[in-house]
C-alpha cells in the first residue's frame, strides 16, 4: 500500500509582548496531499485564537432572515412564479421535485448545464436541521437532472454538486439551496483528481481511493467510519477548516448511484453538520466530485468534501485571503487528528 503521509515541521519565533517580550515559538506543519501533492499549512493549537471568527451573531442573522423572507424568491409563496423552468427536452414538467426539494435551472448559469435546488420551504435552518431526508431529497434532484442531461447530450461528462450555506460560504441568499453543474469541460479540481488518480493507478496498479481508506483505517488517526456505502475520514492535508471527506468506493460517477447511496451520503453529511452545530458553526460548503458520466474507470471513486466557514456577523472577516486564494496554500488552525476527538462520536 504505497500511501505516503509527508509533512515538514517548522518553527516560527517571536518576541511576545504578552509574555514580557520573551522568545516564544509557534509550531507550523507543511503537509502534502497523498494523491495530488497539493500543500497545506497546519497551525496546531491556533484554533482558540481564531475561534471567535467562526462565531455567528445569531441575533443579526435572525434579523436578516426575517427581513429577507418576504422578498425571497425561493420561499413557498414565490418559488413557483419567480424561478425559471427547464426546457421540455431536459425536464418535461419544467421543474424536478423530491419531497420539499424543488429544482430549476439557474437564472445566471456558471456552466452550460447549471441547476439550483431549493432544499426546504423554510427560509433558515439550524445545521442540525439538515436532516438525512432533506439532504437525500436534494441529492435525488441532482441525480435526476444529471441523468436527463446526459441522456440528451453524451458530450456532457463532467459533473459536480455543491451546497453553499449563508453568505460567508458564498451564497447570495439565506434560504438553503444547492447547485448541480455539468459540462463537457472538466472542472479544474475534478480534472486534477482524475489525472492524479490515473497516475497513481498506472504506477501502483491500485485504486488510490481504496488504498487511502485502508491506510487511514490502519493508522486510526483520521478515519471516522462507514455509513452504508460511504466511507468518512479526515484528510491528512486539509483544504479548509474542520474539513471532513467522504468516499464512495466502486462508484465512478453520479450515474452509478443507487437510492441507498444517496441515503448513505445524506446520513453521513447530516452527522457532520450536527457536529458543526455543536461546535458553534453556521456556515459551510460541500462539494461532490464525480468521475466522467457514463464511463467505467478502474482508478476513480466519487468523493466529497465538507468545510466550515467563518460566522455571519455585521463586522466580519473573510477567511479567503491572499495565502489560500492567490498563493493557493490552504491553512487550518489545528491538526485534523485533533478534530477527530469531537467528531468520531457522530460516526459510532
């Protein structure tokens, strides 16, 4: 099993004014992603300092929710009249529905096929209110849409699904929604994952996604558990705060999903969000990465990432500054191994 967990430990020194200008040290780790080689910076023990940035001003959030509810195009009184419909060759009924979830095309598309799913009639949810049923309904609309799109245009091979909750996570609205995107051109991260997975397979004659699960199970430091067909773990080299990853072994693309797969993925995601709620987090991103639609590959597996974002506040700070955005060096404020302590109970 050729998985390698590479890190370089460094120390920063400073004459600290809070300690009478005595010399103090700060531990810094540069970690490499075992698959892609992408680097991230792990700042152990820094979480206590930045925790306040994750705190949401709930009074302000509830006020904003109340003020925007009446004009929200995704609330029940407006969604049928204020949102667009699919062309009949994509969806004959114009919209896709599953439980409370309602999907329609994005009014401002980011790629040639782009749909928005309103997950619930409620304008604002606590994170422990993202139930498995609610998330499964959203994923069901995504799968239905992608099946329809691929049946119409087989050149559309690359797909992703995202959930961006609240403005700190990039959402322009408060109402809970997710997006499904499909294109003939691969998304950059999907391309990187596919290319790196292929290189790994060609070198080792093994599937990286199976290997990383087995390696993490043996180490026991970051593996969380299995939820049906989905495996849940903490990444060695995180891309974001409180990052949790999922892998669905044997599933190359979203088109391989069964109803059970959707339920298992929704259940695991709901557990992560319940942990976020307990940790005082309100805002988050989810991304699901699919292999090419309609292809059978022996080197890939559908995988997902969940990351926490800073809180919703009047006087706010953006976590996306030049280091991660332009220098492309993500940083996190504690080791993923430390995160497992509180999160593992949700996967017992």
